[in-house]
């Protein structure tokens, strides 16, 4: 088990690999780990302590991955709304009394939200190896979108521009798109009154 307050206020901790075999996460285990952005809980974890993720703001925005098809027992309040579980377990978690008020999705849909890399903001899809460029309110006249981005030691292919990605970017004159782009979202260049070249 990872004991109570095990990583409490480890401000620089960005990710952690919890080994298979750990059976419990203690009370306040990761509380106040403000830099923590990725956490994958192995199938062996059977219980999660009270306030385990308290004030883990980045992690709360991204969500956590739980590899167990059986929902772990919650030993108090869990400050986490986005939970990613095996696809075959989604309905089981949604029906569980302790988990039913959470947003439950399949693991393949896990993504980091609004991650800034080299001045651009992305939603980064961990298991798909892809990144979506999201609205940044660009003030530049020329934007060149990279083919890929690196985050936490992994490379992600930039494959999509989100809905409204460049919405009302009035200064924007030119956008250079990489060959990796597969999807351009609705209203992507809406009201880009100066845009002349893509």
C-alpha cells in the first residue's frame, strides 16, 4: 500500500508509476501535488483513501486512469470527476454507488487538457498518440503548426484542429498546416477577417 500522506505536497511530482501489486492508496496520499498531471492506478488497487487527490488541480482537470474492471472502494471523499476505466467496465462504474456521480469514460479516450507546448495549447490523447490543437486566441499574423509535439517524454502527432480553434483571430493572415492534420473542426477559422493563406 501507499500510506497516508505518502506523497503529500510533493509540488514538483509530475507523474508516477504505481507498480502492480500495490493494493491501496492512503488518505491524502497525493494531496497538494500541484504538478501531478498523469496517474495510472493498477488493477491491484482495491481501495482509495479519503482526499487522496485533494488540491491536485492539474490531475483533476486531466482525470485518472484506473485499470481495474471492479471499482475500488472509496474510503471517503475523492476529489476527481474524470475517471478512465477499461471499456468493458464503464457501465459497472456508472452503476456503482460510490462512482456514479463521476464522469466515466474508456481508457482510450484519456487526454491531457490544455497542455501548452512551445506556445500552442493542445489536448493530448495519451493512448492514441495524437494531439488536437485547441483555441489559443492567437495574436500572431503567421502560425506554423508542427507535425508533432513532445510531452512527458512521449511524441504525439498533431492530427486535429479543434472546433473554433482560430475563432476571431483577427490578426491572423497565414496558417501553415502539417501533413498530419486529419480533422479541421467546425468554425475553425470563423471570423478570421485578415486570413489570406492556408
